[in-house]
């Protein structure tokens, strides 16, 4: 999350860790965003048919879904990776590259990166909300869907992430690819009101996203960021 996205001021955590703004990114498809009378209220891992009023944030979960349903988040006993809404610590993620190439045999989404949007939130703001709401959260040091990954659940453990690798644009080495896929996880649903910015690849998708959010209570700025894409 030291990737330089924006200059908004961070919130001071109460555990002594850095107050530097740390954005997290969710990679989502624009098409499933529902146009609701009150607008989208939460982002959920499950499908919107099961969770009315939620955005479908499962693009990054279309691979290894069965594994994620089994993997326990040991820092939050009794919960599985599949119970959490996942966010990356950077845009232009490995998953987005997989989507862009569209040649992975287990990838069901095949429409490329064009319709993909980045939902950006501030980690410290999310953690503060989770603390006040009694919501569990954690983060992984590498791909959360891998059996060998390690989880953490304290802000003062953020320095255990490999920030240089997370910001890397060349992730061909296997060890780089794994550590770049570190994820922030919020249990259950992610409040849409915590999204501070939406990044898109083109003006067309920017317009479609604006239409999807028209009339909603919370409308974060929608910006074209081609550098977040391949």
C-alpha cells in the first residue's frame, strides 16, 4: 500500500503504526453493478442474487474458489478466506493481468480488462470502521488462496508485507508474483461508503460507472487511470 495512489491524508491508528495513507484496491467488473433506488450499499463476495443491495466483488475469486472455501484465516479462528471481501494493495494486479490475457483454463470471465473497475479505499479508515462495527479483518502476506500463505491481523504488522514487490511492474519471477498478490480481507460485506475513488480504463467505462451510481447516496469520484491497466 505504499504504491503512490493519491495524496489524501491517512488516519492515525491507535496502535502506534504509520499514519501514511495506504490504499487498497478491489478489481471488479462494471456490468454487475446494480442500479438500485438507494444505490449500492455494500460490496459482497457472494452473488447479488443472494445479497440484495451488494456489488459483486468476486472477479479476483474466480480462481481457486473451492480452495478459498476451505482455507482458514488462522488469525480470525472459525473463518475461511471465502468469507471475506478481498482487496489488493495495488492497482494493476496479477489477477488483472490474468483477466487481460484471458487464457487461464479456470477463468470464467473472458471479456478482458476493459470493463474492469478499481474500487479504492483507505486501509486505516476501513480498519477503524471494522473496529467500531465489530467486524473481523486480516491481511495475507501473499496470495490468500494459497495453502502456504500467512495471515496477519494487526496494523503494526504491515511492515511484514513486501512493499517493493507489491509496487513492482515486472512480476514474472514466481516469488514476486506470489508476494505481490497479498490481500486485505474484510469479513462479510464491505460498506460501499468506504470507497473513496473508482478507477477505470476508459471514458466509456467512466460514463457507464457514473450511470450505475446515478442517484446514489455515495458517489465517489470516477477517474480514468490507464496506468492502472495493461
